């Protein structure tokens, strides 16, 4: 069921691992699919959309369906980015029942109605797959709360290349031109109660120093991971979003102290107050441990 406006869908922050990195893989490249699980990413987003030429869409759909059926047991979550419009449902039918599928990423999502249609088809097919709407236009960003509250939505992502073209925006070194958009997606995700978003891709996969600085800024804004377009980006992104052993230990100690207190408030080892707000932050740290 969808979340009604003003309500929160609880996120089991301490019960699941949050993905630090999500690597895009072309769906029509068998050799890349074969090695994708070993690239170090927490997730793969197998692409049936932009990475696939129009004349190869059907081939990619068949290749990905076969590849999914043959997946070995793995800790890597596998998502499939489906094409926008009517083709989305055809793509979903091809992959929805694969045991190795975590969910589908809906390219160029414009409305909650599109998400509801995808969710209804997944229900019809008996699939437990989740949905990640990809917001790539000004209208989608303005409707983000409605989209986020639709059925089966796991988290939101922003497709900034298309969005920049829609807005006529050119990013400067500090990327402040899209600060409001990024903050809006973080805010909407928290308000609706879905998982925190992962950050948009950086198209310059050669400048890893710039990638690190940008990713650190996005982490401070509330993003918990980042999409990658090249395997060379994965290690840097993972490093930024992996909490230190010390911070995980501190987070666990806070949660244990609050549980032992038997009330909504406790004190940590240094005499500082712990309440539910502090505990929620601690659960996010624990969810990101590796």
C-alpha cells in the first residue's frame, strides 16, 4: 500500500545494510555482465535504457533475463533499470520473476501513476521486487513526495544529466547549482519514511580526487551511497560511505545504552544525553557497516 500524505513508512535502519555503491552495467554486454559481481559494488544497476542502443533493446532484455536466472548466490543486490513509457512494463515482465532480482529502477519517472502501474504489474506477476524511481526532470522533482509515497518505492535517485538539460544548469566546482534539488530528495525521503537516497553519478571517472570531494559533500547532505558509471569509481565511493570501526562501535554502544535504560532517554559513557534522534543516526551508521 502507498503511504498517505503526512504518514511515515518506517525504515528498518538497523535490520538492513544500506548500499554504498551502485554500479551501472550495460544490459547488452555479456562480458561486462559476467564480471560485474566482482567489481566491489554493493549493488548493480543493469541498464536496459541509456546504455543500450534502440536496435538492441530486445536483445538486452533477453540477455539480462537469462543472466538473472543464472546468478549464483551473492551479497550484491541486482537492480534492472527499465526503459520509460510503455516499454517499462515489457521490460518488467521479462525480468520480474528472476530469483536474483532486488528490484527495478524506473527511468525518467514523471508521476506516481507510473510507479503504481509498475507495482501493480509486479503484484500480478507474484514478484517481491522493489522500485526505485529515477527523477530526471523539473516536474519529477516537484512531484517527488507523491512519487516517493507510491507502492513498493524503496528509495529515490536523481538522474542529473537529463535534469541539468531540462533546467539549463551547468555545474560549477562546488556543484551548488543543484543543491536545492539534492536536499529536496533527501528531505522527501525522510518525510515519507523510505530509505535514504544514493547520490547521482559523476561522469568524470578519471578524476578520483574530484569524485572524493564531491562524494564527501553529498554524504554530509544525507546521501548514504552513490551510483557509479565505471568500476574505477567504486573503491572511492565505498571508502567515503563506509563508517570507521570506531564510529560503528560508538553507535552500537549508544543503542545498547538506550535499550538498557528502558526509557526514551539515557546517558552515554561521557555523560551526554541519548534520545531517539541520536539513536536514529546511530542506526544509520550501523546499517552502513561492512
